[in-house]
C-alpha cells in the first residue's frame, strides 16, 4: 500500500493487515489496518506508528514522502503496541533525541514499554503547541482505549486524529467512509461493542466536552479502518447512541449444549419469544464467535444464557462468554438462565450469580431440566420465553 494525501501535505501511511483473524480474542474476519500519518511543512510531524512486523514496509512508505531524518517529532496518541510497536525503531532512523509528544499517562506507559531512550514530552489536556505553520491541540481521552489515549486536533486543517476511537477492524481497498458507505457501520459497531462499551459513560462525557469546545471537524482519522470525511458527525452520533445503550425489543438466547437438550430448550424459548413479538435469536457459542455475540448484545433488551452442567460447573464456552461480557459491562438488560443437567445441576445458579453481578434484572429464577426435555419441559421453556417477553414492558 502506497501512502496518499488526505489533506494538503498531510499523508496517510500505514499498514493493511489483511490476514489477522484474531486480535487478542476479537474475531477480525476482514483483517484490520494500522493508520499512521505524516504532516509535511516547516516542521515534519509523524502521528503514531504501526505494529512492529510492518515496520520495514512502513519505512519504505515514509521514504517515498520524505528523508526520514527530516522528521522533527512524533506524536504518540496511544501506547498499545499496534500503534507504538515501531516507535523505538523509527526513532533510531529519524534521530533518537527528537521529541515524542504524548499524554502524561502516555509518558509513563511508553517508559514501561520501552524502558528509556525516548525523549518523551508530556502534554496537558487542552494544550496547544505550534509546530511550524501548524497548531496541534491535544485532548486527553483516558480509557479510549487505555489510560494513555489522547486525540490530536490539527487546528488549521480541522482534522481530528482520534487513535482507537471511531475505528473499525476492517482491511479493504477503501480508505474513506464515502468509498464504502453504510457497509462500514457494522464493523464500527462491532469495534465499539467489543472495545469501548465499558467506557460508555466516559464517551458521553467526551462527546459533551467536544461539543462544548465547538471544534470544527472536517475529517476524523482513526488508527484503524477507514477515515470519516463525508460526514464525521455520523460516527460521533453513532457513538453517542451506542453509549446510551437504549434496549430494543430484542432477545438473545446465548447457549452451548452437550447432547442437544440445552439447544432444544434454547430453540423453544426463541420460538415463544418470537410469538410474543420479540426479535429473538438463538446464538450457539461454538458457531458464533464471542465478539459477534457481543455486538448483538449491545442493543438487545433481554439476554438469556443457557448452559448444561459439566463437572458441577458451567460449560467452558458459556463461562468464557460470561467472563467476556462481564468485563464489557453492558447495561439495561433483563435476563434469565436455563439449562439441562444430569445429576447435580449447578449451571443455572452459577449463571444467575454472573447476571446479578452484571446488574441485569433477572426476571425468572431460571429453568433446569434433567437430561432431555419432554412435553412438560417444552411447555416450561415456552412459559419462560413468554415471561421474558412480557417483562419488556415492566
Ligand atoms: Fe488499536 Fe488500543 O490499540
């Protein structure tokens, strides 16, 4: 991939990672990109780097645009290694003593990653620096996605370099929102649901703060996926909406099964929910990846979790999913548990403990069926679906 100009003397250069399919537990079926940027002018500024394995190709891109020794400084918006992995190496090429601008937490975290040798210059929230003919304004955006994260706003060009926020794990030939259209939104939603959901409250505060500041924004350039130039407000509004977590009349029946009994229960519950007018779907945890299930959790109003009891505990995929979902702290859900068992039957209680911990409103003590559901068992599944459906209203 060759670098290209996104604004006058402002260039995208980065890496398209076509082949990554597992991004520390997140399924990236369509790869991702690591976006970095070069601003040429009286001062030449590099914003972010790429994953270390792409360093060599990335340096070739830089050399197409500039003698690397003429780069004056680097801005590190985020320490995570998909963006700072090439920092040490690029500093060796451009000159080790040159400043690396970062947030205060960035200075700590970069030190903990690279253990010295970088000329780190910490900037404050809201601070502006003049570099040549350009003014850069820094906004601290703690926890989007790490404590060190910040945005860099290029004042004269009205471009916001937003690091992870507003990104998508998507590798394609398109570089801008207008080239791909609506097809990018499911990727943006999945990214939000799996990476940023637990920071919803902070996102709403940040959106308010940026609105109050009244910064005109012509383009948002995240560090992953396509850049937003046609309508940058669209992704900001989507973030506000997703952060509000308003539940839809939608139920997910998330489960795993050993001998199809919990599966049969899940399908009967879905049938009953659908009969009551709920958008319901079964989600088998060995056929749908946890990060895709999580994307659907974002706007679902009801979460039903089903697990057989295995060795007095939860089935491993269900335990995995509950652990994953718990970490992302979804809100505003009603919930119930179910499952088949042989002799001890602890799974439903264990699920309930996790649902309580997540502060979901549990609308039924849970349904346990020994071994294989019979007619009476299916009637109990239908009754559970009906009870959950009716709980949407109260
Ligand atoms: Fe894309 Fe939090 O790194």
